[in-house]
C-alpha cells in the first residue's frame, strides 16, 4: 500500500512540476480567453544571479582534458567528480537507437545511461534495461524488470556498474543485480519503498536511497543488507532524486528533506548531518528542500545544491561549512580544477571559484518559449565539461556548447526530442538520452 500511494503522490507532483512544459498554446491546445484585468507576474520577485564585484574571467585556468573510457554510474565515478573530460573536437552524430518507452504525462526519465567495458546501458520509463555497443549502437540484450501484475505507477530508478554487474534501482521497491554481458538476473533485494534515483556502487557495496528517505547499504555480491540510515520523512518531493557520493571511506547521502548526511561506509556511523534548507527564500518553493542534484566529493570537500536555494561547500571529514551561496538548483554541479560550474534553478549557467564561492561569470539561458507572457517553460540540464566546452541541453530539444572561460555560446545542435537528463561522456563520445527514448551518440 505504501508503494502504490507514494507512486500516486509522486506522479501527480511530477505532472505539475515537470509536465507543465507539455502544456500550452504552442501545442495548439484550445485555451479559454484570459480574464480581464492587469497581469502581474508572480515571477518578478526573482533576482538574477550576478558575478561578484571585481571579477576577472581571464583568470580561469582549467586542467587539460583527459579521456575517460567509462561512465559507470550517475555522475560518472562514485565521488561524482569527473573534472575535464576529452571528447572529439568537432562532435557530429554517430548513431541513434531507441531504448524503449519515453516520457508521457505520467512518466519521466530521472537518470541517464551509463557506460562500462565498451557497452552503454539505459533504462526506460517502464524499467526496461537495454545494453548497446557503445561505439556502434548495436543492441546486445534487453530485459524488462517490471514485476508481474505491476503495470502502472512506474517510477524510473537508475543504473550503476561495478565488476561485471549492472545494479538497478526500481520504483517497485527493488534493487536488482544483472550480469553486464548477458542481462541475466543475479539477485533481487526488496527495500520496502520505491527507489527513485540511481544506486552508487564502490568497493563491493551498493548504496541506494528509497522514497521513504532510507539509505540502504547492500552487498554487491548477494544483495544482503549491510546497514541502514534514515533521514527525516518527507511527504512532498520532486520527481527523481540524487545518488550518494562515496570517497575516502565516507558516503555522503542526499535526502528529499534537504538533509545531507556523511556516514562511514563500513558501518553507517554518522559523522555529520547538514540541512540545505534555505533560510532566505520566501516563495512557496522554499518549503521543498529536496536535494535532487548529486553531491560531489572533491579533494576533501563536499559540494551540494538544494532545490530550495542553497549551495554549500563542506569539509568532508568534519562537516564544517566552508562557504555557502544563495543559489538553488536541481542539476549536479561540475567541479574541475579550481572552479565549479552549475545550472541554477533560474536556468542560469554560472562559473564559481571552488575555494571561496566567488561567482566569476553568469550566462542566462532562455527560460520561456514566449518570454513576454512567461509561457512555455524551458528546462535545462547539465552541465558536462568536455574539451573546453560546457554542454547543456534543454526540454525543447536543443544542446548548446558554452565556453567555460567566458560563458560565451560556441554552438548548438538539435536533439531528437527534449532532453530531461544530463548528457554523459565516455570513450571520446558524448551521449544524450532524449525524452522520446532515443539514445543519441556524438563523436
């Protein structure tokens, strides 16, 4: 009963928060004439992020791009720190494939594909997992993980890879281990509540957060439960969730309550707990502190951003807050060298100094199809830093390359459909998962 009621709440909420981009007159809908009277935008109180005073963007220096053969889990590696990844200098479409069912009024993608050992794996909105050859797109295997007698109320989870196994979190309150070469089920583990984000796996442990804000630490070998940790319960949340980050024997867990917990990986002992609820926001979204963006662990620091409007840098071992900024968002931050790149909730791409939180530049991205009347919201996802380009994509099917040094737009490419999950890169190829379930590879 818990699973079904929770599914109904999440699907209804996702229809309001995400599905609004599928409504409006640009689809030719029959819309009643507006009521008479002056229109006052409820969005006028929003302020754009501004660079800090006396900022010189010429000072930005990034590490040289380096290739990565794999993207084995959400956020890349277990710590979600991918730095500056190499890709082809002039990207062009290499292949496209359908992975199954795409988005609809009640179904949305919440996590992207992963790449490991020459294969790319993707999960569709009905929990079907498919493996393709990462270079050619040739289909290798496919398996539907929907349990018998479960034909509605899907919450897509996500994927992670380690040591020849693909680990899948599903909205049917299960974590499943598959043979990466064949798709054969190795084990299934019930976790009591739906899983709405991708697992994180490292060192033989699988970490997955269920919808009731419980972190489950499972054995990668047989799925047995190692330990549990509970965040505060939350009745309202966004569709989808963030994956834990793991590094230096510590797992950092994001909860939909806005809590960020650091735990010892071997026993779950709590080291510290922080809240990313904004104290300064006065609009209604401030009540939803959900951390939907993956936290990043980089060189002893944790970087995280919440939906309610707070971005923080925290010392990994002590939990001491190094700096904070009144910046909210749902997209994972990208750390490279001495800089952080992030998409804000106001659809702004910003470059931030890693050690101080100083904002170096801000690039505002289009937010509306018709900005004069605030009609047709445009939602952006990313960023991905590849070969001196920040790549972002949007719900209208456009991918854009932006200079990480200045914020200048370098170029754009049309996607097969809108894009709701961040692109990934592996083996000098960039992959996009479009909302119509098209997996597109660019080389």
